[in-house]
């Protein structure tokens, strides 16, 4: 297992990652055998309803997990700028390597910018600190870099904002400041965990557009996490769909949107409100609700909500990963194409 190397064209690889929360009420298997990979410069969208394990997985890549989290197996590998491989899954939160990687080679942005920004330091100071922590530069150069980054994220009046505190800024501007901070050292991987979820529709579109153009300009890979399927279509090259701690389908954005094979992906697609021209249709929700994480259903964990579930199979055995010729994968006993439009 530990002899497995990163595939030559992979930047990051998760292989059978498990993260558990042992609680008094039972064990929550928040991440249950998750595997995915990211190539340099590509955007991987991670989609799934709230509670599916998207954030816990992302935080284990950064080794920024809650204290109670138990790493219950699996490997996470990352290729450094130097070409050297790091077995992240064997690192501690405070290891030298992780402190080197975070903020330098891997950046992270969140739904709530104040998770990343300190309220008691100016925007400029925070960016300068990150730059000076990882690069041998003078204070003056670091300040110039901060202004350059603020300009790059299209912050209005960057020369003024550099000396402001986060509470002086609007929500959208804080989001831009957090992006500038995450990009301070030109990371090769940016993890974006629901970065637009708390924003109004107009600001969301602006931030998405910004991330897309920064990605094209700077060429970093992005893991873009969202519960909103509509958003991934805009930004992702490939998509991984998560449900109850598992990846249930992966494919290119076209495969996932035009030829989804897993009933859960199909149901999520049907729940996207249609935009443009006509009034948005009433949002269809998936029947049933996400089960209690302490009592994950036997067999395929989606079977109680699945219209295609076959008794005796889907409620009995865990489905295999079915891989199609194109590389698309569905973890389902009966994967099949359904015309999502026709199913309406
Ligand atoms: N600190 C924690 N203690 C206990 N359970 C947690 C903790 N953090 C997350 N979980 C549980 O792990 C599961 C996955 O959570 P999360 O990764 O945050 O989901 P998502 O980001 O997809 O909404 C959920 O059932 C959640 O309740
Ligand atoms: Mg989350």
C-alpha cells in the first residue's frame, strides 16, 4: 500500500480515506472510503447535500481536522512544487511539512471569510505575514505583493484597502481578501469549500467569475466544493458526487450533466432550479431525507430514497464501483443512463 506512488500526472490523490467521529451516541463515519484525484491545473467539483462529508474530507487534506476526528485509514498523497511526493495522511497537523504546505502550496477558502481572516490585523498585514512566512522577501516587497494580490482579485481601491481591517469591508470584498490571502504564495492547489454559498446571487456570480479567471491566469488546480449543482457546471472540469461519506459517481462535467449513471446524481440534477428566460421552476427535492449518520442504511446507503432500488440486492450488499469505458464511475448495482429531462 505505502509503496503506491502518485500517478505521474496527478497532483493529489486520495485513496480509500476514512474519517470517523467516535461520539457517545455511536460512530459517525463522516468519510467512508473516499477516493479521488486532482491533476495539475484542473478544477474538480465536489457536490453533495449537506452532511455528505465534503468538508471533513477537505480538512483532512489540510490536516486541519477537529480534535475528535479519528483518521481510520487510507492515504492522501500530494506532489510538491519540487516534484517530491508527500504522504499527507502520515503527517500531523503541526508537522513541519504541513506548515510548509498550508498557505504556500495548498491554499484554502471558505464560506465564511472570517474563518480565514483575523479581525485584529489589517488585510495587508495578514497577506504580508503569509508571504514572509514562506518567502525570503523584505517587508516592502511583501507589501507590494499584497497590493498586487488585491489588485488581481479586483478589489476596489487596493492601496486603501491594504490598510483596512476586515470589518471595514463588505461581504463580497472580504471574500476577495480571503482569496488574495489564499493565493499569496501561488499555491498549486486551491481548496474552495462553498466559497459562494453565503453570498447573494449577483456577488456569487462575480466571485465565481473571478475564481475562474484566476484559475486560467495562474493555472492552479482547484477542488471546488458545493451543495449547489448549478455552480459546478460553470467552473468544474470533472465532478465527484458525494453521498453519506462516499463518492457515488465521478466523471467529466459533461458526463455528469448529460449522462449521469447514479440515481442520486440524477435526482440532484432534477432538483436544480432552471434559470434563464422562464421563471425558475419550483425546486424539486429528492424524496426522503438524508438518513441519520449514526444509522447509515445497509447495502447501498441511497437505497431508501432510490426509485430504482431492487429489494434483496440494494438493501443487502454494498454496490461495487462500476467503471465505464470513458472512465466515468458509478457506485451502483444498476447504473444506467436516464434522460434527466425525460424523467420530469
Ligand atoms: N466535529 C465533528 N464532530 C462530530 N461529527 C462531525 C464533526 N464534523 C462533522 N461531523 C459529521 O460528519 C459528517 C460530514 O460532515 P461535513 O463534512 O461537514 O459535511 P458537508 O461538508 O458535506 O456538509 C456529518 O454527519 C457531520 O455531522
Ligand atoms: Mg461543508
